[in-house]
C-alpha cells in the first residue's frame, strides 16, 4: 500500500465535518476533489466511511472507531514535519484562544494579559464564551486553553487543578437571611433560589447535599452567568450560591452580602485544560504557566483578603 498523507488529512476532515462539502471547505478544495478523495479512502479501507441518511451523512461504525486515532495521528505527522524552533518571546507572533468561565475571565484575565504583554508583545489573547453544549474545540485545536470548575473526562485532554475556593450564599442587603442569628440548612432550603447554569439546568450538587438532609430547595430561575444571576439577586429575595473568589468583588460592587453556606461541600475547583498535542509546545507551556500563576494568585488573594465570611 502506498501511503498518501493527503488522504489522512481528507479522512480527518470528513470525520470532523460529517459531509463532503464541509470537509472541502475546511481543506480549501473543491467538493468534486473531496468526493474523489472519499472514493479513494473507501477503496483503501474497504469501508464506506460516510453513508447518506436522508439529507445528511452518517459515519459508519468503523469511522467512529478510528476518528480519534486518525485525528491524533495527523497531529503527530504535522508535529514531525513542522520545523523545530527555539521559543523567542520577543518575536513570538501568535494568537491564543482561551475558553474560560466568565467569572474566571474577570478574575484572572487582566493579570494574564499584563504578564503576556510584558514578555511577548506580539501575542494576542482571544477569550471566547463558554458554549451551552459540550463542544470539541479543545480536541480540534480551536481552543488552546480552557478553564472552569469541571475536570475533563476525555483521556486526550489534560488538566491541572490550579486553585480552589469555598462556596458562599449571595443575597441582597436586608434579605431575610441576613436578619437571622445563623443560616441553617433548613432556612437556606426554604428560600427561593437562582441557579447558575449555561445549560439552563435547575439542579446541581447543592440539591444532592440537601437531599442527604431530607431537604429540598425551589429553583425559580436559571441564569447563564454569575454576573447575570447577581442582577436578579440584587433586586429580589432570591439567593444564589457561588464560589467565594468570584463572588467577593461582585458583592462589593453591587452592595450585596455573602453568607456562609450551611452545607458540607468540598471547595469549588479551578482547572486549566488543554489537548495533549500541546504538552511539549514551548509557546503553549509558557502561556499555561502564566495562566496558572494568574488564576492561582487571583483566587488566593480574594480568599485570603476575605477571611471568614460574616
């Protein structure tokens, strides 16, 4: 068998896009040319790869089984063929795309940008919003570095736990919970709640903790971001539960109050995640080192300056 690396790139694009037209656009070739490549791939593998289902194309079981392997193999080939260069920060000209939780952008983004501009003025940072659905941008190389509270489960996505912070209850000044001697789990559960979820979920680990105490809460609304949730809270008797590191400054700016969470929950983690293809990329190592420092110091500074929640 004669190895044609162009077929490997075509197969990767076909499996990622799920259509001949999409793969052609991705590789900047014509649809007839991509159709010919698909024909050659079918003859080489003995498998249809994509089959028509109505107006769409569906991958075969074989295509699904080899999709990850094909993508990783193509990245390895590109890594071998790419010239190796020493990292020169003064001349580095590169754009990094970062998908961080919105509160973490506010918390650690400015410090990261300051550090990047001081060391590599030719580098640009693109912070993009989190999606309401699970997306493959990390695996596809469209996102260089992600950061949120979730540890990725895909084996090819690597992650560092860079910080953690306690959960607190955020309410408006004068809220009924601010006038009691202590916020018990029962009083907390009895309040009307707002849930922060970019997917619009009404439940989370708080409900599991309450269930262990034979308690339930009523979530009356969800918000996609913490900042949006605070706007609901500041003008109502709703309560929102959020990480203290990100809630502290928002509470101060909006005149809200932080109360201790009366539940036994572990601290909220902060993870940095990236695809394994970047493990040895010098520029990426440099960026994630700065990002790790920015997030760790920002979270620690907020938690330490806050002391105990009143």
